[in-house]
């Protein structure tokens, strides 16, 4: 029975195939050349009103103190006062004595040396 069913199936396919081969899709509908899609209006972009933020104060910067080790200072020892003899003022000469004029020695003269050939 299966052979009969198979033959009937083949016969049915042979009968239907020519009709499927003749089927043509209808040609696509062409748009007119002047056709443009309608313009799409974009909604306006929302811009929030200008808002100036309040000034931000910076917190104070903490600077740790610089550690300085204590410096050793020896105890002060007071020295006993040193005896200073009283100043003795020299007596001023009673009158002004002008310097004594001494003539200048000639050029090349050296005391204690014999004269040279040029002298």
C-alpha cells in the first residue's frame, strides 16, 4: 500500500508543478519620481534655564607642624668681673709744635748703599 500512496503523490506533484512554474509575481509598484516623504518635524530640544551655582568654598588645608627637636642649651655661668685699671689720660702738650721740614733725598738715593754708576 505504501507503493500506491507513493505513486499517487508523484502523480499529484506532476499535475501541480506546471501551474506553479507559470505563476509570476506582479511587478512592484513604482513611486512617482517627484515623491518625497513628508518632512518630519523634530520636537524642540529642551534647554533648562541658566543657573549659576553658588561659589564653593575650599576647606582649609591642614599643614602639620614641622617637628623640631629641642636644642640643648648649656646653663649660663656668670663670670666674675675682670679688674680693669683706671685709664690714665696723657697730658696734652701745652702748645702746638709744627713738624720740622726735612728735604726729600734725591732720586735713587738709598741710605747705607754705595752710589751706582748712573749717580
